[in-house]
C-alpha cells in the first residue's frame, strides 16, 4: 500500500511516498481503508524534530486522525463491522490503510473531509474543558476560537450553558459569532476588551492558539488558576497548565455525537477543508504550517 514516511527530521521535502505492507489488525483493532486523513500541527512539528518523544527511530509515518471504511476487524471488536463508515484516531494515518482502536460511526450526510477534521479537535477540546472544570452559567474565554480545536471548544461549552468569549483575527469575527461565542480580537488591549464584554469577570481561560495571550489571561483571572493552554510553551515558566496532545482517552461516544451534530447542522466546522492528494503531503503540511484560513487541511487518499 502507499504511505507517507520520513527517514530524517527536516522540512516538508523529507516526506516521501513509500510502498509498505498492509497492516493486520490485532485484538481490539480495526483496519480502515482511509478515505481522508487530516493534517495537524503535531504532524509537522514531529517531522521537523521540534516535537520529539525519546530517542527517534526511523522511518516514521505521520498522521493521527482518519475517516474511512472498516476493512477488517481484529479479535474482540464488536461495536463496528466490515463495511462501516467510520472516523477516529489512528497511527501512521497518511496511508491507504491504517489501524485504529478508537473509531466512531460516520453519519452518511457527513463528508469525508469534514469527518477527518473532527477527532483530534473533539478530544483536545474535551480534555481542555474537563481540565478547567467549566460549569453551566460560567464565563469562559477561548483564545483562538476560530481554529479547529477552539471552535469545537466554543460549541461544546455553549451547548452546556457556558457563556463564551472567543478571540480571533479581525477577519474571523463573524465565524466566532456564528459558532455561539461573543467575538473579540486578540493582541494589545485584550484584557480591557474582555472586561467590557464580561464585567462580572472570567471564570476560566482556554488558550488554543498562543500569540502571547497568557499574561492577559493571568490579569483577567487574578492569578494562574483555571487557565490552560495547548499552544504556548511559556506556560511552564508562568505556572500555567500546558496540556500536551489530546490525551490517551479517546472519547468515541462524544465524537459520534459531535459528528451527528455537524451532519445535522447543529454544530459546524469553522471553515471548508483545504484538500490535497496523498502524494502532495509535503504541500499539505506547508499549508497547515502557514496557518491560513480557518478550515482544516486534509489529504484525500482514495
């Protein structure tokens, strides 16, 4: 089968298409014939060597979320069957086939690119909201509310009765409003703008984008309590919780619920996916790294 691999850290040009054996599912695993796989910041950070986990071993195969059709099931799998359309988390996902132990059924109305855009955003948003212990009736500030994770956090929080203020660029203010949050721009004067929008104060802050927002978050909270970031490594120096990755627990039930909400129009993605063929994985990672546009970058595999 075709897959994308790299044999050294470096720029997008180290990515190459290779031919490797089709994997066989083990206990609790399904094999998925991949239709689309999404490109995430972690993909190109790992490829560049900026994000590493112990002593590197090559080749490495990028990709962590997929949408496709179950092609084979391993022992002890009872919740899905061969032929089911699914979305979920995987390893070595830039490939024609991949293995997963965490998939949800895909609604028929949900497109393949939209389906592949959901798993990482759902798990990262849910993990962050859980860490903040956000409750109905509270006010939450989300930095980067028009991005994949931030937009999902807006909708999950708003659906639970949380008042959300979301930051985004000037061009994306309407997107944030349509997601269910009160929009404002990030940058100088953020604390003052937020105080005008929330005169009774902010109960928690979720930084999904970075851009140096943490000092303003501390000012708004009067300390470092109930502030988390997934984007700013300066958090550790400031005494703020940095959440790395989306966590080992894969919320498949929540993912299925969100997929159904997106399919029905109750939830929405922040923008249309930008699609590339598998062979153009390098260009896709370049596009993701530039951060242009609110939609996710995805690879069409088949």
